[in-house]
C-alpha cells in the first residue's frame, strides 16, 4: 500500500492510486462514477467518462509494463484531493503516437480528484507531454511517430 | 493558517499576476519561499536548466521574462480550494500573445491559453512559503507554432 490515509476523500484517492500502482486498472476505475468528469490535458481529453479513464490507465500500464508509481503528496482540501506523484517505466509498446524505442521515462504528475460520498466524480490530470516526448526521443510535436536514437 | 485566509492570499497573488505587479506578487511570499515549475526544462548540450529554486531568484526571473515575452499575459482562476494546514490548490488558465522570444520559441505573434494546476502553501504569518506549478508545455509550444521539442 502506498499510504496510511484511511478515511474520507483521501481514502478513495489513495485506493485509486494503490490500484493504479499495482496495474489493477479495473479496481482503480471501479472507484469512479460511470459519469466521472475526466479531463486529461496532455492527451486532449476534455469530456471523458469512466470508459475514457480506463483507456488512459490501460494505455499507460500497457505501454510501460514495469510502470512504477511513487506518491509524493496527497493534499486534501475539502472534497478535492490532489495527488502529486511520479511515474517511471520503460516503454514496451507505442504510446500517445510514439513508437517504442525502449526508452525510460520518469515524469511528474498532478491529478486533482473530486470525491463525493466515497466515489470519484471528477478527475483532472496534469503532466507535461513535452517532458514525456523528450524522454521518448521525440524531436517534433508535429511528427511524434518519428523519433531520434541518441537520447537516453 | 486556516483555509479561508490562505485562499485569500493566493487569490490576491493571481490578481497581482493579472496586473503584472511582479513586486506585489513577490511581496506575498516569505523571504525564502520555495519555487518549482515542474515542466520548466531547458535542455542544453551539457546541462539542464530547471524551474526549481526560490521565488526571489528563480521565480521572479521567470515571471518577469514571461510577462516581457507575453505583454498581455493574463490568468483565469477556475477553482481554488484550501485546508487548515495552509495548503491551497488552484486550477487556472494562463494565456497571452507572444511578442518576444520565450526560451527557444521565436515570437510569431501567436496566442496561447493553457490549463495550469498550482499548489501553494501559506505559512502561519499569512505569507506563501512554497509554490509548485504543473502544465503541459507541449500544448503551449503547439499554440505558439513551435514544433521542436528542444
């Protein structure tokens, strides 16, 4: 388990992060309302739902099968919980249009959750796609499928 | 610091940022306040310049340069939540029209508007002692017609 937070909105969030860290996408997604309002800024997702959340998590854990999630902070501000965490992993399949070159990624994330009655009703995910592209050796935003081989 | 006064201080920060009052912005921070703009990375041949340090040194310089490059820089705060420990989380759009070079991005008169998430901490004296920012630099670069990752 990642944290010892066991009550209130923090408990739901940490349960989500625990499941995500264990690559148990189904368990993570089950904590969200079917109509959860999902926004993933770096991927251009503006009005996603639970199915979209499942896709986001599945693509991450599939492309980076050794994905390691490390929670840095969980900040509770009423019904809003903000999780600051890093993900690390080695690419093993195409992700976000980037072909696999087996590059290693370490990337800081900030996810803002809204929790109502123990259920996740909104998620806004922030990370820098430029940092991701840089680590995956992408050279141009308009040609993400073309990568260089020098960067590690 | 309870939630309401802490949120008020942070709200004042964004008001002053919108007014381009950089000295007024930094007056809201403690003397040694921590600064971290996580996506801020400038990769050179032998070093990486990151947006980490102190508000008085790194933060103020970044804000000054940002406003110089985007003279109509503005912000729209969408949500602000706090707790009694002094933590304040803000979702805000930062927007502007580029007039001068910003990092490796040459000015072409393009506009951008990009969602940001900020985490502040306000100390017992009512001053901000830490700020961390998250956003997607790729989104900003694309809007400014800059397609090179580095």
